[in-house]
């Protein structure tokens, strides 16, 4: 075993491996005996390809070159494609038009060129029971007026030829999840209005397509409902957090609501993207559902007699549960030791039988090299200074070929997820193993406001963004340093988007324990974000900070740019040039301020990238630059065989 300082260990988990045949599995559908899924491919410019697997095991890429199944609705997208009887419908990223693709054919546009380029966007579609119509969400952008002029509606259009869309539901600021009853006469959909987000206050609406009469089935102030789904016999199921956990309910014809699954665990997930499917109903009425408990996902059954049975499966995260045949489901799933896969789970005999349909790539790694997460809970403080508990996933430095010099403690990366209403997930992420296999400890923090611990925990961030999240990240770092699992002099913090804001906010704290940070397209000026961002999040800060401009002083006080004189720690900033969620100006204002003050700073602007990096060359350059940044700041050497180009750090002495 080689003795070498933490951070300098050589590893087969290089930036090249991160991208070698890497794909991001996003959604899955069942089409007769075929299974279709979406793959995000960094090596193809980050485009989303649709892949069909037939019953004979033949795998076919559906989209020809130049097409990318990705929608810009809400900017985060999701639900950009759907299939039936061999035909695929998809939204193309470049022009945001809706296309129809027959087997062996070329994509045919169903929607015309909008008046504003990419101004008509489509998502979350479904084919009517008779196969003649599509119902979906349409988002229309005007030439002027910004976010205030964007209109979101549920529309119907012909499934097989161009047609003029018919508006079915309008008036609310947002709509999602349009789902038709088996007889095609009733539409269920979810709506909400500013300043609520879909995890705050939403309504489930039942629309009679004959009379146009609408009935609010569930939801309202203080309740988040979502994922409506009709059963084959015409029952309407949906998720609601009315008991503080997203659980499963049934809307009765008389207007009452009946619990189907009520447990102290989270079935639902924040609707950042369209098309979620966290539960499925088998032919006999058995419900298969995913649920998060203690930071880990699990799969369970709700039998027809009401009994809940947990399934013994080797996964810790599930998404896109789809029924396949009478007794099986297809899912996207992953574990701490496996990247996400597409799998079939057959439940015919009451004991799950697993078949991999889209296996993970063969990484060729020694299993002993994989750092497995430990769910940890640690003491933190509330807004009023009171004691409370926060949560995280802790990954120890792991590499069987190396050990550190006696007495040395590892540098720690405190990782902050985006959202901020999201969560750290316990699935194999080479982007984290890239660090642990080099001798870094990593803690992925589920700070107050994160999903997976019930609505009260999620609402800890109300009016407290930049306070609770920062407090929990500082607390995680200190707790690990005090317990001997991290070097108190080499604590680092990194995050993207909302996590980038928390990174910056933590670094300007007078009592920050952090020695360096990495900001990936993060927010530095809250007031500018409120004025510049897209419609979906244009009122998000009302709940996280306060209404603007009434709370302008709070915005000023919590914005890292306001406290630039407190920046003393080195910072690397990575930004996409076409980011519409957090525009480049948000990064550049903080970089310019640090340059002027002589604080060590590195800045990389990636041309053509949006909110998050999708191109292979940019992903590789970003992670290598961040590693080079820490190596220069902390003074350890990088493995020469990787040929990592050092990043330029301005104002770095010596």
C-alpha cells in the first residue's frame, strides 16, 4: 500500500471515465411488448436520445441525428416524449416544436413555427384512449414582457397530423399532469398560482370535457397534490402531503378522498420536472410504490387487502415506475454501488424477480474503490438559535491502494444539492467517487428544506434561504471535523445553482470554517435573480426570502454580493453562457468583485451551456479545473499520468 497525502491519490476514476460511454437515464415508457427509455448522452453534445428495446432483445435508437428529445417548459423540462403502438411523439430541443415519428420514418412536425423562435413549448403529453388526440401542457412565450407574459395551458391537438391546438384549461399560472380517464370523457390535471411552487399549494382538478365543468378534487392552501393517475376501472389516484408526507389517495365520485397508502415516508417528489411516476397500479389493483425513509428509497406494495409489504431489492433510488403486463413494472433504479439502470421487476409470485433491461456500463472498477454513503444526523440550529437535527450522506475517503501519512485527516468537500427543494440521493455517482478515491471525504447535505423528511422539514427553509441551509452546511463540516473525520483546516464547500448560492453565502460568514469553495452557476444577487429569472421560479423567492420589493432589505442582506468585503477564501466559479435560470451576470458580478479585492479566484465560462453542463468536453474541463484549484490552494500534487491542465487562479500568492 502506498503512503501519500490525502487528495493526491491516483485513481482509475478520472474525468475520462466519468464520460466514457456515460449516459443519464431519465424516463422510461412501456409500449406493448417494447420498453422505451431516454438517455442523456454527453458524448453527443448532451442530447437526449430515445431507445427502444423490443421483446426479442433488439435495441434501437429512435431519433435521427440532429434531433434531441428535450422540452424547455419551466426551463427544467421533463415529459418531453411519449409513445404508443410503435409511434413516438417528442419535443425537439432546437425549435421546441412537437414531432411525430413512425417506425423507420422521419420526424414530422405536428406544430408550426411559432411567432417567437422556440416560443411555443410542449410537455407532459398523453394520447387519448381512442388514439386520435394528444393532451399536453403548452407554454407560450411572447416577444416582449418577459416572465410576466408567459402563458401556461392544457391543450388538445390531433395526434397524427398538424392541427390547431384547442385550449382545455387556462387561467392558472401553471398546469401539469393532464391525464384522461379511460373513457376519454374526463380530464384530471394539477394547477397552481404564484407565488406558490408545486410543492407548496396546488389543486387537483377534474374537468368534464363535454360540459366544460370543473371540480376541485383536492389540494389548496397548505397542501401539495400531484401525479394524478386513472386506474383501468376509472378510479382517480393522486399524491398529497395532507398528512405532512406525500402519500397516496383516491378521489371518490361523491367528492370525498380515501387514503390508499398513509405512511411516515415520502412517496412523492418535488415537481421540478414533468412526467414523474412514483407509483403504478397492477391489473389486480396492487399498487407498487417507491418511498423515501431515512435518506434511502425503497419499493413497496400495497396489496388489495390494504397490507403494505416492503420489497427486498438491491436499490436505493427509484423513478419512473411503469406497468408492464399484468404483474410487473419497469423502473429506473440505482444503488450506492451501481449507476442507474432500467430494470423489470416481476411480482407474479409475490417475490420480486429482477431483470436488467439497460445495464450499467462496465466500469472495470474494484468494488473496494467505491465509497459507500452513511446516512448521518447531526446537531444544528434553527433560525432562532434553538437546537434541531439536520441530515446528510457521508462518504469516507476510499482507495485500497493508498493510505495517508499517520495522523493526517482528509480534506472535506461539503456538497450542496440544487433546488433548494431537492435532496442528496444514495446512488453511485462517479462525480462523487472522483473525489473520495483521491482521498477527499465528502458529505452531501440534506439541509433543512430538503425533500425526504416530510413537509415540516421541507418548510424549514421558508423565509430562511441563506440561513438554515448555510447553518446546516457549517454544522456538518464542524461536526465531522470535531469527530476526527475531516481536517478542520481543509474544509471546502461546493454547490450548483441554489447550492452555489449556499456556497457563496457560507463563504461570507464571519465564522465560516471553510478554506475554499466552488460555485457552479450559483446566485450571488437575490434581487437580480428575482428580476431576471424565468416564470416558473420568478416568485419562488417569495417563500424562501420574502416578497420583492417589499422585502428588498432582506434580499440585500442575504445576497453574497452585498458582503463581498467578507470574502477571504479562494473561490472557483463555473458558468454556462446560455443559462436562463441563473444568468452569467450572477457569476460575473461576484468574480469581478473578488478580482478587485485581490481574493484568489478562478472563473470558467462554458460557451453554449445552459443550467448544468451537458457537453462531454465541458464536464471534463469543469471537474479537472476544480481538482486543480484545490490542489493549488492546499499544496498537494496531482497524478501526472492524467495530464490535468492547471486552472488559472488569479491573485493566488506563491
